[in-house]
C-alpha cells in the first residue's frame, strides 16, 4: 500500500514559500544559471532544476523518486517551475567532477549573500569559528562513481561502509548556529585531510566576505587535520588553530 498527498487545495510543506523566496533573493537560481554548464538538453534551465532539488531536500526527499513531493497537492499552483523526478535524475546523472566544483562555487556565493541578507552569522566581526570534519555517506549501488569502502564509527564501533567520504566546513559565531560554508565530495576511501587545505582556503575567503576579521577567527578540527599544509593555510590567513591534540 502507498499513501499519496494529492489534495489540490492544500500544501503539505507551506514553509517552502518563504524559504524559496529567500533562495531567489540571495541569487541561487541566477548563480546556477551563470556558473553551472551541463552539455546537451540535460543541462537546460539548470537554475530551475537545482531549485527543485533544493526544495525537495528541504521536504525530506532522500532519493530522486522522492523529489516528486514538490509536485503533490497544491504545490504545483505555487511553484510553476518544479521539474519531474525523471528530469532531475537525468540532470544529476550528467554531472562530472567539474560540475560539482561549479555547484560548490555557487554554494559559497549564496552563503556570502545569505550572510549579508540575514543575521545568520551575527557577530562575525567579533569572533568567527570555522570547523572542519569529514563524514561517511553510505551508498548501495555498485555503479556509483567514486564509491569505496571507508572507516566509520557507528555505536562506538569502527566499521567499514561503502560510500563517499565528504568533507564539510562550517562557520559559526558565539550567537549563531553552525552554517555549512563549503563542502568537498571525495571517494569513500579518501583520508580525512585529503583536499582539506584547498577547501579551507576557499572557506577562508568566504569567511572574510561574511564579515570575519584576521586575528578574530578560530579554526577548530580534530587530529586528522593536523597536517602542515592546512595549518600553514590557516596561519597565513590570520586564523588561530585549535585541536584537542595540538
């Protein structure tokens, strides 16, 4: 049995209206249209497609098929640009490493615009914290590019899971919750610090544009990020470093 929300006069996720309006205000759709270049018909209207994916993720969609949630009930009357899951799946499957980097560029610019538009990093000029950590996202298909076995801790036990090993950098102040400022998708067997130095340089540039000031910024990370290139990048940018192992 399956339950479907199909009442045309009701919305299951009315909160999407202000969120997507804010996304347009900070330039999400415009920036995707300017920076993401996918060849062929699969890459047509990238702004609308990425916007549809973001809206789906905000409504708990965790697969391509689940993205149909943005077209159920009265959603179609409010969001005329929503794309079908099959269209979004074709778009995503056309991505290469270069396209992922293009999206990273968009995300960082959106973060800067968001900080300028809302108090999401209130107090950044007083003290700004930047945290880096890696995580392991499990996948189940054997055709996933870059998927490999990596180590993860589940319930206090170290296990090996097949998936990706993304690196995530967040920004926060003493007054605000952490904000994801930069991400880097890596193979499942990548070391925790792989690519961290280059990603940190990009995150530091975003932090400065979000109001961070040299001498008032602190980088925090675990022992996996105790590598010379990363520490040097932080110190050259005027950041202070802290780790429980340093």
